[in-house]
C-alpha cells in the first residue's frame, strides 16, 4: 500500500499536468496556439506515478517519450514556462520553438524529443541505453508499439539485458481505431515472447508500484491501460462517460487534493495569460 504522502506527491504531479492540458486545450480552441497539439489529459497518472517512483529510487534515467508528451515532460520536472513558450512557437521554448507539441525535449531532465515517426523512440532509446548502460524509460502508445522496429528493439534489449523500462500508454485507440480492429495479440504477451518481464496493468499508482523493485535491473515492459480525454491533435473530446483516473484519485484524497488542484489551476491560468500578453506586445 502507498502512504498518503506518496499518493499526494503523485497527485501534485498529475494536477500540474491535468490543469496544464485543460488550459492548453482552451487556448487551442481559441486559435491562440498555431501548432497541432497532442494532449495527454486522462493519461497523466502514468507519468506522474512513474516519475515519483523513479525519484524514490534516486535515479535520473534517460527518457524517450511518444508524441503525447506534455505530461511526461512536466512529471519529470520540465520547465512549464518553456513548454508554454514552445507551444507558442518562441525560440525560448524548451525545443527552441522547433518541436511544437509533439517533439519536446530537455537536456536538463534527460528527455529526448520524439522525431515524428511512430515508435522510433523504442530503437533510439534502446540504442542509447545499450551505448551508455544508463537506466532508460521508453514511452509508447498502443499503436506505435505495433511498428516492426519496436519488436526488433525489444529483442535487442532482452538479448543484452539492458536496464530499460518500456511503458505502453494503452488507451486502446489509434486516432479512433480500437486495438481489436488492428490486431489479435497483446503487447505484454509479445514482451514475454522476447523473454522480457511483462505485465498488463491499470494506471493506478498501487498497480504500477507493485513493479518498483523490477525497475532497471533487467528489461521490463508495462502495458498500462488508461484513457485519453482529448482526440488526436486536440481536435475534440472523448465521451464524458470515460473513466477519469485523476478525478477518481482526487475524490479519494479529499480536501488536500482539491486545494492542490485549485492552486495549480490558478497558477497555470496566470502563466498562460502572462505569456499570451507578451506575445501580443511583440
């Protein structure tokens, strides 16, 4: 069981991510953001929990994200002001205004931006892990995990027993296509076929933490079932009936979590308005 303190620490990260995405969606719909956006709202409990778990291990891994990477960047300590500037196309952004929403990177937190090709973060991350022998985390969507070079990367990681964790953020959708239409197999079974410790779990902190002692000792694959709230490129919303881990955890944690949520909401709204005002003055 996780302590209340651990749950609150995870919630703080998730709250920052959720409120950032809600505010970002708002400004995108108002056409104040000119680039396509890839929102991770609904899935923030994966990166928030994993970053807290790794912090407890006192390890600073290499991080290779997928295109829905705002929450990964924020969960691992990325600068929120630089992320806003990136989305506004500023050369002061975390990727100098050239990465947009999908290709965010930060040397400070060892996060290396996605190159735009689905799933290539897997072989690139495996190569980096193999050459440096440093603990590495690769984030993939359930669709990008289907790419053939991902499978080759899994095989190499297993053969060389690399200190790497593959995290599949499985929302069961590629744009609007469900997994059952695309394939008749599961990623945790594929991982096991490559002799990688592989598990199919929910995005609850307790389930993720069950595997804490397996991190970075040998290859590990976690297929984490989750839900997104916004469509591809932030074009619209999924059903309002979609299970929301964030709201569920906030309800369980009570007033302290509600207070954290409100503080972050106000903080992020103010930061966005400040940057938008500066942009108008240019």
